[in-house]
């Protein structure tokens, strides 16, 4: 996969070269190119923003530098064998970023992120965009941090990036449920013991325990997620038993 980023602060993307994403870049499983769209400004001072028509507070990103930067990055991508792909604008008005959105993006050959700054964008920039995505109901100073979060979430879903192909499907939100508790050695740490079932060697019972724990953790911490899921009959029975156990423990 190729990922292009249009940003005024390319140096902010240095952390992408660390950890798992960095290893994927080193192995050429992922390609990330960050373009400073200020370089495409036709203003003699290199300005990329201006006051909004009609007045108002703050400055808006101009269309010209981003349009020209986009044209250049798309040309480079196509010359290296990639398609136009998806163009993602980080914006508070966009759809919420979720694991499902990350999984959807991970199937693409090419992604381009446009990182905004200042008060907002010239509305005409949206004509370049295929997806508008929000990280949540809050406002950040720019789109760089959201872009890095999305790149990280998407990259770890690419084949070979995590090393263990079973890791990503078992993550929280991938199944719609929160992930079950996990433990490593020692089996007894300062009196806190690993559940016996996990060291029993009975993988069928371990899988069943994990599903029950995922259901329980989701019920306690994110019950809203259960409303969005189509639970199987067996999961519904397990969830009912969990609720009964919780009620009994509260009495």
C-alpha cells in the first residue's frame, strides 16, 4: 500500500518510522510519502491561507496549494503503479473513525490524507475528497495527529505487518466486542494468579472462556456496542447468564 500525506508539518510524521509501522516501511510492505503543500504555493511569501470571504474569525487554507500538491502526488503515485485511491480529509464534520473504517481503508492500494490547519478549508478543497473522517467530538490544531492515528490503525491490518495473522482479527472492535483479558508469565505474580482455564491446555474451553470474557467486558464497559451487534443464539444465552451472575453478585 502507498500512503500520501499533504501537510504543512512533515516533520511531525517522524514517529511513523518507529515500532511496527517503521518495520513495515523498512520491509517495503508499506510506502508513506509526506508532501509539504506549502512548496506548491504561488504566493511569493509562501502563504497558503487567507481571510474568509464574508468575514469571520481565523484563516482558511487556500485551494490552489492543495490542488497543485494533490496533482503532483497523484502523478507520482500513478507513475509508480498505484491507482488514485481514496482521498481522506480529516474534519470534525466527517464520519467517526472506527475499526470498520480502518478495515475498509486497508483494502485499498493507495490512500491520501489531507491535513488541515487554521480555521478550516476553502470549501472547494472538498471536491478532491472521497472520505471525510473525524477522530471524535473535539477539535485539534491540525490534521496531522488524526492522520497518524489512522495510518497506524490501517497499517497494522496489512498482510505481514504484525507478523501473526491472527493478531488483528482478535483485537478489540474487530469482532464488535472488546478484547478478552490476557496474561503472560509468571502464572502467579504477587498473589495475582492467571485463571486456571488458560493453563489447562483445553483450547475449546479456553476459546469459550475468552468469548464469555469479551461479552462481559463489553457489557460492563461499552454496552452500546452490544446494541450494534447481531449476536448468535449461543452468545445471547451466554450474555443472559453473565447478567444473572452480575445481578447475583450485587445482592
